[in-house]
């Protein structure tokens, strides 16, 4: 039985084993578990019941991650998207004065439309139309973006809404000091080539946090709340005035996933000789299903998580990694209080180190080809500076198309790159 499972997931082909895949899945879960508490905090401002959102978030993440592993055999976990949940809460519900149920209906429609685009082959065609150097730039940009998130979670970089510029954190703060120690510990484990370096770094930093009374052991359990499941209002979302909001969801969801899947595929070396990701249609299809399930469960759009790179670092190469992560998310419905032990300062070091590892793709960009390398550079710097993967991709694609046209090399531009650049130009000018 086990042999059949190993053959299905290609253990020999991908040079992996059960212990590696399980460890990788556990690492990804620990790196992503914060979403179980952060997502409900954000959506509570939109009126979504907190405890119900915890359950909805766990269910959506668990089911879609398992589907990703089973259908696509790809080591990519999914959960509620941090950018999209903020848009839903503050731009849609509070900004447009609609109910959270209608907003969840919009999320469902977003997933449905993207799923249709996947089945029609459009989403896959878009990914394959991107020049190789720009694909590597996307991976590098996401690495920087991930490191910035890690630095912010660590308290090393502080973003003040009242200031135009980020500022350094206070190293006398115990939380910031804990995260800094965690970065050092994880880096030491990496250079010593210790197996499970990322996971061990998270666990040891968490232990230090408990000893220092920064992380707290749970004192009580609460019964699961399933009130948000099926509460979405699709008919209310079918309102012409909400079309711009729906378009925004589709653009962000479509291209954030494009960036994440590209980065994970290259890091895990799951690409063919032409640089195309294997089983891409299945990967993108499951991601679209995740958005629909996120709306159904009241958790906002469930999307591919770049934190999955932590599992790649641990050696995860098959869908078993995603399945293990998914099972742990489902168990979180019962053991959610224990997940809160792993504070953000313990997972922040993993994000910083993973960002460093993803930076290595920059060596694959041909900087002698300035018509491509300048747009690649724009992608790399725009992602962290705008705090948006999709914006980085959009600006870079528009720049690439313009520079090629100026040089009279329009034949080198894939027709879909023209279409994508035009869509982004319209989006930036009239929607966002």
C-alpha cells in the first residue's frame, strides 16, 4: 500500500521520503498557523464572527491544501490570503457599505470566474507566456517581500501609518530580541546543514519564548463555531455596482498566485526543460477552488501561500507535504489554542531566511539583456516597496512591453503579454 502511494507521488523521481515530506508539511503548518488568528482579527472588523472565522479559515486551508497534494502533487499549501482579506474587510465591507455575506459572495464569484479561465486554458497560457528572466524576477521579488514580512513580524522593521518611511525596531523590546535570536539560531542551523533547520529554528525559538513568558500556553478550549459556513450571499454580490470590486479581486488573486506558483516551482525544481511547471493546470484549478471554498466557509479567498517555501527548504517535493499541512489545519479546529503558542516572532526568522534562499534566482537573470533585466528589476523592487505581489508583476510586465516596442522588437512579445499589460494598465488607471 505504502509503495503504491510512493509511486503515485513520485518519491523516487523527486528523491524524497516519508520523514522528509512529513517534516516539511509540519514546518509549513507552523509557518502558516498565524493565519488562524490573524485572519479572524481582520475580518472581525467587517462583522464576521471571530470563532466562526477561525473554524472557516482552518477548514478552507485544510481542504484546499489536501486537494493540492492529491490532485496536483505539488508541495504548496493554501490559506486565507492576507492582502485579499484586508481588501474585503476595509475596502469592500466598510468602504462600500455592504454586508460581509455579500463580500463572501464576491469571493465565491472571483473563484468561479478564475476557475473557468483555468479550465479554458487561459491562466496556464498566461504563465507560459512570461519570459524566463521575468519568472526568476518574480521569485526574487517574492523572496524580498517574504523577508520584509518576516522583518515586520520580528519587529526589526516598523511600518508607522503616520510616517512615509519604515523605521528600525526597538531591540530592547523582548519580542524583537526573541525574533533576532531566532534568525541567528536558524542561520546557524542552515550553515551547519542540520536537517529540519527551519522547523528546529521555529521550535527552539518558541521554547525560548515560553521560557521568557513571551509565548503563553493555552488555558482553555472553546467549542468549534460553524456559523460562517454557507452564510455567503451570492445574489447580493450580483450587483453591477460591485463589478469594479470583483475585478480587483480577480486581478489580485490571478497574479498573486501566478507569482507564488512560479517561485515555489523553481525553488523545488519542479519545472521541465523549458522552464514550465508540471501539472500547472491542476495547480491553478485547485487554487481557484480555494477561493470558492473561502467564500463558502466565510474565510475570505483561500490562495496559494509563499510560506510553503519553508517546506521546500526542509526537502518537501511532493503533494504529501501539502496533505500533511492540510491535515494539521483540519486538526486545528480542535487544537487551535495550541497553535497560538507559536508566536509570530518564532516564525519570522523562517520567513527572513527563506527570502535569502529565494534571492539565489537572481543569478539566472541575464542583466546584459537590458530590455528584459530592467523590467525584471522593476518587478523585484516593486513587490516589497508596494507590499503587493500583483503590483510588482503588473509594473514589470508593462515596462517589458513598452521597452520591447521602443526597440522595434514587437515580434518577441508574446501576444498574451500585450493583453496582460493592457489589462494591468486599465486596472492601475481606472480601478485601483
